[in-house]
C-alpha cells in the first residue's frame, strides 16, 4: 500500500503518542502502588502505639509516631497530585491518539 507523506507522518506521530501513553500508564501504576503502601503504613501506625522505627540507610532508629504520620501524609498528598497530573496527561494523549487513529484509518480505507 502506498501512503502519502502526511499519512506516514501521522502514523509515526501515533506510534510516538502510544509509546508516551504506555510510559505514563506505567508511571501512574508505580505511583498508585506507592500510595497503597503509604496507606497500609499509615494504618499500621495507628495500630502500633507510640514506638515506631524508621530505617535510615542501613540503620534503624526509633522515631516519633506523629512525625512519621505527618511525613507520610505529605508524601501521600504529593503522590496523589502526581497521579492526577498523569491521569490528565493520559487522557490528553489518549484523545489525541484516537483522533489521529481515525484520520489514518479513513485515509487507509480510501
């Protein structure tokens, strides 16, 4: 099949968009896993009482329960913002890829 230059460019653009979309989805999944781990840790902190330990490199040190909770909640908020940003990018890339896909299919079917 012989395609015009514009269609070839759109196909390449579609491939790049789909690769970027896959990378965004992978990043989002990693952040969602991290969020889940933070939520589990916060749940355990509630159960644990006052003695909490934190690992610094290869050393485990006793830490303040409330300080750890605050730190984890801040991290949770930051990661939640990142997930929302990635979801927005995912939606945008997906919509763009869909539009380009429709254009390319129309040209190929002609």
